[in-house]
C-alpha cells in the first residue's frame, strides 16, 4: 500500500475542493481509488500547479477563498419563482449597492438583507460579505448583475456578473401530454436514395420523414448529430467526434435542392449536375466514402458560389450577423486547415494557434473569398435543414426533427481552436469500464473546464444549444450525465485510470431547459451507463426525458423489466446506435465483433453464454405476455414482439430504429474502436447485409 505523504493529502484535498472525485464505484459495485498520477494530471488541466507541496498548499488556499476574491460570483443561476440570496464580497467596511439589468434593458435595484458574518482575511486584506435578495418575479432570461462599491475594488474585480433566470421545469409539448408518441430513429448518412450524392443528405431526411408519417404515423425523426466535420480529407467519419458542435456539416447538402440552382448559367449548371452524377456513382459502394463524396460536392458548391454568392449575399449576411465572431472563427479555421492541414496543435505555425493573433487576422484578410465560401455553405446547409423540418411539419409530423448533440468535439478541431482555455488540455473524455466495454473508453475529446464555463457566463454552452435547436422540434443530449460529471482520462493513461470531474448541473440543466423552452423543443437525455440514482430524479424534476433501451432494462429479480414499469418521462427504444440492430443483437453480432477485435475481458464462451441467457429471458418474457407465439420463434418475430412490448410502456416517446424496420444486422458502431471496425461508414442494409436504398424502403 502506498504511504500517504503530505503531498498526497494536499492533492486529495485540492481535488475535492475543485470538484474532482478521488474514488468511484465501478459497474460491478466495487470501490475504486483514483491513482495519484491521474489526480495530478486532472488538477494540472484545471490550471493548478502540483509540482510541490508549497504550490499545492497555495492552490488549495486560493480555491477555498475564491468566492471572497470577487465582488460577485461569475454566474448566478436562479430558478423562476424562487427568491435567491446573493452574497457579495467587498473590502471590509465598504458600502455596496447591487442592481440587475434585465435582458430587455430594465433596471432593478436589489434589496440588501441582514447578513452578519466575520470578515475574511484574503492575502492580508479584510474582505466583508453582504447579502442581497434576487426577487422571485424576475422573468426568464439572461440578465446582468452589477455591484457598485464606495471603497476599493477587490484585486480580481468581479463587479459584473451574469444572472440567468431559468424554468423550474421544461414542460412537455402538448402533443406528448395527450398520449405517448412513436417516431423513427436513423443515422441519416446511411440512408442513401438513388439521387443521393454518395451519402444520405437533407433531401433524403425530408423524404424519409414524410414516408414515416404516411406509413407509420411517426411524430418525430431522431437523427445522428449533423455537426461540422473537417472540410479537407480525411473527414472524421464519427458524427460524435465533430470539429464543431455549433455549425453543420455541408456534406449533408443535397445538390438537387441547391438554392438558386435554376438561376445558374447553363454551362455552370451542367458542370454542377455532372459532378452530382459522378457523386451518385458512389452509392454503389458497400461503405460510405465521405472524402470522395465531399470532394465532388465541394467542387460543385464552389462553382455555384461563384455565380450565386453575390445574389444571395444579403441572406448570408443575416446569418453572419446572427452568429458573429464564432462563425468567422469557424470559417477561418476551415481556411487555415486547407493550407496547413487539420492538426493545428502539431502542424500549424505557433503564431496561428491563437484565433485573435495578428497572424490569423492576416490570413483572414488574404483569404477572404475562401472564408466567404465557408460561410455561404453554412447558410446553404442551414437553409436545407430548415426546409426539411418545414416539410416534416407540413406532412403532419408534430415534433419533426430531433437533433442529436454529441458529448464533445475533436481535440484538433475548430471548436478546440476557437474556445481556448474554456476546454481542458492534456485530458480526454471517456467512460470507465462497463459490461459492454470492459476495458473502458477514451473518446479523444477535450472536456469543458467547469470553472471557465462559469467565468464565461456559460455563453459557449448557451450558443451551442441555440445553434443545435434552431431547426429542430427536439434535442437528444448524448451522455447527459456529462452535465453532472464527466470521466476525465489523462493523456497516456488507460481509460480505467480516469477520474470523475463534477460540473454545476443546476446551471447547465437550467440553461438547457431555458433554451429548449424558448425553442419549443422536447429534450431527451441519454442517461445510460453508470449513473448516480439521484441524477435521474433531478432530470425528472426538470422535465428532461431519460432513455430506456429494452436490452438494458432488467428488474431486481434478474428478469426483463415489465413494460408497465418503464419510466414515463423517457424515450423507450429496443436498441441504440452503440448496439447492433435487433436482428444482429439476437444473432450475437456484438459478441462476434468484440471477440474479433479482442475487446472481451472474459472467455468468449462465457460471454456468449451470458448473452444467450439474457436473450432467452427476453424471449420467455415476450411469450408470457402473449407477444411471441413460441419461445423459439424466428428472430424476425422477436424483433416485432419487442416493439409491441414498447407499446405497453407508459413512456412518452417510443423510438423505432430504421435498421430494425428493414432487418439490418450490422452494427454501425463498436464503442472503443477506431479503424479496427468500419464505424459510421456502413450504409443501410437488409437482412442479407446487402445495401438498400431509400427508394426501396419507401416503395417496399
């Protein structure tokens, strides 16, 4: 056993003060301690010096006294209808006044309330604490707090702060209050029609949704994240590892629906159509080649931009005004990546690492046309997504598109470049070992720094939510547990040697509820994996739907949970994109993949027997409920019975995977792998593993 030194004790105390858990419980219920080396790495990523006992002690003192070093907290979150006591810190003996400027511009002076505490010594200066009441009747929105003192300000300033008044609860849309609703789930890039240009696109999304309404009375269409990827090869295939979560991937543009296409000169239109025809030839491939599809689309879009850009400049300028500097930064990163490659931390000159540097500004001036082109493609793809949502709503889909928000971003991507120290460096997000990935996972994504988010008034988080909600009736949050705590994995450490870092969930969930209410959207939190029980209670309290996957729903008796016992406030599904489609699951496709890739931590015979036992229990439960004629019925009958099982649940949303409707068996993703498996590259296929088109689905 490693002896506890003074440094070790300081590291543990500092970690706890910074919201870093020093121990955790694994999926088997065993208690685990976080290695000291991991705690040091996490603390370093949070900006602390752990090199000596002296630096650790200073960091601990600075952390404990942090509230006393500012007049106001950087961000204050208030629930609508609840009065809030605000503590203000000023030099001892100084008078202080506080007012709030509401989002609409109105000023409200806050009333000081009795609050008697002894002054605090901060670096040899006495600091006093005063109390003010934030009234309960403030409207929802983003407000500003201002403190004014008669004495000297504190060294760190802090006389201004963000005040966010958020809903107590995100109410369900009326259509979900009436009765549970069913919808379709798909990875849209998989769904290629005969007219697709090598990859499923936003035109295909609209066609699929209209069919889902017509044939299946679908009320929503849940799609994979449409976030931006790199615009130079190689394009990251995973929609869950984007270069930016605020902007969209123009690879989803449908050239058939290009705004202004009919206005192109005949020769230019012929060239665009020729490139689209060449891209359609990619539909014959057994895997999706994003690089080839984008190369052809990019060439066609550049032709269109040269002719249509001037006429569409006013509409594009409106997007530019709405998105501001972040859009310029994104377009600049894309332009720089064309010149220097996408690995900005390793391949770009040092002077280009800062988006605000003179070198970056010089590049921007020298490449104005390229940057304007990137901005234009963002306008095109957003316009097509908005039109797709309009088509779905016009067809009778009451919710329409449910967007998906990835848990993080690519470490070398545009957001990682633009967001600076809002992100932790030298750290990846992942997941501890669980029964489906017993080695743990490293998702290669830099996490938010919780301290910097608060200091920034949560603006990057808010703006990201607004962008994703802009043309959607709902939002699925991948790994919503990350708004409570995230598993931080230090570079060069194994995924099992990470640590949980806590976030201000009251702030993050409140802001999520506020922005979703303003957008009129329902929110689904993917709350699978290792979850502290109180977290799901909090999500229910705030009106955020959870996620129930039939294969993961088991009662305390070791049998499948009865459908009546499913949560009401959740999206209930049979499968998820991290499992094979149901037909593949019944055939143990997931076991075969993990055996082939060496991801099992127990003998394959034992793994196979365990999975067969679980499947047998599900078959028996379906038979007992009269949903399956015999326990040994064909797999196709089991898949159908599982979806009838969902219809017996009280869950407000029920999702049917398109892969289950067509009998696909191939897993679209194997968690914990990269190039070992063709993750996110497989098109929609039938039971025989032969790719099928959207035309076959709609006509069949």
